[in-house]
C-alpha cells in the first residue's frame, strides 16, 4: 500500500537581511497508512516550519524546494482550491496553543460546523448534529452546552479536545499534531495522547506527532525522526532509536531523560553548548561544535544519512556504514 505522505529533500529558506537562509534543509521521511511518526528535537530545530511547509501555510516570502507528495499527489504544485480541500478534509492540524487557534468571537459549535460545511455538502442541522457527536467522541462532558460556549469559557484541556474534534471531524487521512500537549498538566497530557491514539486507530488516520518529549514518543509512535538544526540526523523505529541510538545528538537526548528507576541519585547530563542559528551554521556536521566525538572531518565536511539497519539511518561519520566506506 502506498504511503500517505512522502517527503523528499524538503528545504525551506527565509529572507533575512536581503539574503535567503535555510531553516530546514534536505528533510526526507514518509508516513504509511495508520502509522504514527514522531518528529523530535529541541526548540528552534525546524519541526514546526517543516509541518507548515507540508500544508503550504508558510509566509509567501518563504522559499520551498524538494518534494511533498500526499496520497501520491504533489502538494507543492497544488492550486488554492486543492489546498483548501486538502486542509481540514484530507489533512487535519492541531497547533501548540488552542487559544490562538480557536476564533474567540465564535461559539464552539459554529467552529466545528464550519469545518464540516466547508468540505461536505450537508445542512446546518446535520453539521450541528455531527459536531455534537464529535464532542462526545473526544470525551467532552455536557457537549450540548459546550457547543453554545466560547473558547475563553473552557479550560486548556477542553480547548485542546475541541481542537482535536475540529481536526478529526472530517476523518482526515493525515493528522499533524504540533506539540499538542505542551501547555497541559501531566494528567491531561496523558488523556489527550490516549484520545488521539484511539481516534487514529478508529479512523485509520496517519499521524505526524511533533514534540520535544521523548516520553511521549515512546508511548505513542511507531517510528521516530530526530531533527537538529534544520536537518534529520537519525531516523528509525522506536526500539531502534531508544535501544540502539547511533547519532551522538540522539544519545545526548536520551542521557538527559530523568530515570525514575535509578538506584542512586544521578545528575542529568545536559548536552553542552547551544543550537546554532540559521545564519551561522557550522561548515561540516551541524552538531560538531557540541559533540565530544567530533573529528577534523566532522568539522570540515557535512555527513550524509548513512544506513545502519533496514529502516535505521544516522547522519554521522561514526556510524558503522560510514566507517566501512572510509575503510574501502
């Protein structure tokens, strides 16, 4: 079965002080039907820019190259009509902060119904009924009352459930969730993630989950793409990433996670240094200034993504495949 989404060599540039600067460079990944891919990395690494590029929501000044194919169609060649149909109907999106995504002057019922009526030829009464049913599906208590309320009258967890309802009401083929639990407490986070997982399984929707939380990835994703400074530095299954990390950045992220079963008190091991700015990227490996294993080659030459398993790749010269190539 064909992949729902295929991204190949996606690059995004923004104009800064009269010249274009890469925010995302040569990003490639795919998502199979019903699969959840976690896109992981520090703040500012390009995760959100990548997600916006997939649905053409970047500013007009941005320059996008590469290939984005959704259900074997070229998204970068879509006209406005095709884009409007894709957004909401075929691709649902959940953004980081629901209060800035929901319209504060429209009631919840009107906002869910609008999505249905934009993409389906149904009456206002039927759209209202489907909106009510969707609120029930996302676990909102007293859904009849919530339909008649404004976003500011709801808690953060309730607003996020409404955002999920809007994103999923048309049963899209792909759901893009950009840090969907960032502003929520731990208990509500778990409920929201379980809800997304249940809805995805029930509808067969594929999910691109963008997060900096590796604990969330471990519980919800099938595969993981680790992003650093605008590039994917490692990609593989959840087991490959967590139990056999190949890239020093991935290894550093995992070392920085608190271990609840630790027998003695251990200090967390932060990754030294900071993420480089787009205007001052290192010439070679982008992680080399922060990497304790960096060699002269790492500083001078940018590495490719090397295969370290059937579905496991790493952008590091120390990967086994890279070492073998150097020895030939």
